[in-house]
């Protein structure tokens, strides 16, 4: 998935460079790259976060007697 994210950053970066103004380029990069990739990476990492949280809870739990 990392290669897809890097390729998407490259494509959107080139799109932003061809915009007519700096503001349009920044807005293009934010709305086509940063927000969608941030959302995608957040959703893709949900399972890892749950597993990490579950492992921390089990580590802190006292042993059953």
C-alpha cells in the first residue's frame, strides 16, 4: 500500500505544480492528497490500533487466580 500512496503523492504533486496560482496548488494538494491519504491510512491502521490497545489491556490486567 505504501507504493500506491507514494505514487498518489507524486501524481497530485505534479497536478499541484501545474495549477495557475500558489493558493490553487496548495488547495489541490490538500484536498486531493493530504485529506484522502490521511483518511485512508487512518482506516487501514484501525486493526493495528485495536490489537495494540488489546495487548496493553491484557498486559495491565492482573493474573487470574
